[in-house]
C-alpha cells in the first residue's frame, strides 16, 4: 500500500499511523510504502525538496505520544511543534535517567549529520527562513569564527533541534517495531538529489558543482517526457562525482545508512541518474536544453555494498531508460518498477504490460506522480478505454478494480497499490502533478 503519513487523519505518527499498520496486516498487505520523511518548508510541502537528507520532519511528531511518555502536562500538548517545545523545556525534570541516557546516546550516534543540521536550522530561524546563500558571507561560507560564535549564541535553539530529532527517531522506531511485529515492512523513498537550500549542500559544498557564492553551475531535471512537454527543471545542484569518488563515496555511505535504519525497503528515486543525469544550465528556464552527463553508478554501488552489505533497494527506472541503466540495475540485483497506467501505449511490446513483466520488478497501478486510476481511465478517449478493458478482460467491473487485479496477478515480486485506488477515488485526489508547483502534496 502506498500512503504518505501526512495523508492519515492527524497527519502524524500517532494512533492513526498504528491503526493503519494494523489495518494493513489484517487485510493481508505486507508493505507500507511512503514518500521521503525529511523536514519540509512552510512554503513548499514537497517531500522531495527537504531541508535535510537525514533529519525527520518534526511536523510528523505526535503530541499524544509525547504525552504518553510523561514529558508533557496535558494542558501543554498543542500541535506537534508546540508539544515538542514544551517537552524540550520539561525533559530535564520529567524524563527518567534511562531516557536522558538514550538522548545522549542518540546525539553521539548521529553526530555525523545531526550537528550540522541543528546549527543549520538554528541559523535559518535567526535569519527568518532565508536560504543559506543569503546569509552573511561568513556564515554562508562557514567561516570558523562565525560558526563558533553562532554555536555559542544559538546554543539553546541548537539543543532544541537535536531534541526534536531525538523525539522523531523514537516515535519512528516505535512505529516501525509495531508494523514489523505484524508482518508489515516499511518501504521508504530516497531522492537521488538533495535540495539546494539544505544542510547537506551548505555543510558540504565541496561535493556539489557550485560557484564561489554557493550558486549551482548546473541543475538537475529530466528531458521532455510523458509528464511535461518542456521536461522538468528540478533545480537541484549536481554532484561533484570526482570529489565524492576521492573519499570513497563517504557522503553516500552516511546518507544510505540513515535510510537503512528507518526502512526495510528503499525506493531510489530517479535511479537512472546514477548512470547519467540530465544536466541543465542553471540559467535555463526549462529542461529542454540539457544534456546527459555520466555518473559513476557502478563504483558507487560497489562502495556502498562493501560498507553496508546487501542493499534492499528498488530502482525507480521510469522515463528514458537506456541499456546501460538496465545493466547497472541488474548488476546489483535491484528490482525495477512497472506502472500499469503506462502500459497501454505503443502496442504489445510495451514493457509495462503485465505479459512483459518479470519477477525482478515491483508493479504499481500508479505512483504519487500519477492520477488516481479511476481518473486516469475516465480521461482516456473511448477507443483507448475499450482497448484497456479488452486487454484486462473484465468488462463488468468498474475501474480501478480491473487494474488492481492485473497488478496483483503480475509475476512481479511485489505489487503496491495507492490507497486512493483501493478507495476508488477519482479526480482531485492525486498526490502530485509533476511539473506544477501548486495544489500538490495534500
């Protein structure tokens, strides 16, 4: 089942998340897939444009769960961020010795990313949400004296950010244990790129293709395709792969280790970018004039496998996929993806048609980037609707059920269904429309 936690009643890791895990187990589902969990901006809710590749979103924290731990007075619960603030102030007096020790252990184990993130968030607050490249040059460029002064000046805010991440980590760990105990695995999503305005780019500019002022030289995206006639200009800075190769891809090892702590399976978004990515001049308004730039995917995954062992990854291999991309995926045994809504163009050889599936894939009716199956079908011209129904062989059953049945009958190792399709929802209920900036991530 595909459902991001923000779509649950309450939109957090509280009782409804546990009820949903229970429902999945009782209904015979073995996987709960979701989108990235990182902290989002007030003006941009996209989970693919997070402020950190490691941190959890404090907005997902359940006030009720904090109260159950005894860290809150009932009258001070409030919403997630307010509850976190009250719990932070009360933690020293209300937490047990064991809980205080757990907090210190968390700080120690996660310091590779936590310290930079806590300082980054405190500085963003001090500068009223300005992007890091708009900060004073000494902070933008991480001058040692300026950072030292900021750590002293913002010590309380920095500590509060650390605490927020500790609470998120505990709530996530408890939810994951609850789901796993019931036979439900958690299936995460790791974007290949990180946001320009993120901790990782600010703290590790050496790993990205930026100019002296921190601006991207080239940005990521995809060429024109099914979703957009002008392509998609994502705007993420591109990696300096030579610099990453020089230290054995350490940045990636730390990043993937965080994801493996949270999830049983991980979808790697835009997997083809590890073979070659669409490189767009930063000044270009669209993605039309980009070019393919090679990436060291084989070396990267060899290094990650040496450091982390077998990788439970699923390759999002949609869009323009070359034999080299397939070879990279197959070399490491990562299953690909099949989207049934893409199956009914270009005749019987269409790779998304169920008779062309193989076991090394995960099949979906649609993803967060697709419309609901019912809306997709209703928008097809009558002759295409007839072709879909004839192929599926179910004339008297309303959509989305014939497509759901086809997904479940596929030889793919796993079938994932968006909750919108299980509920039979139609127009206006999709999660995201690629290439647009409003009305998404609801």
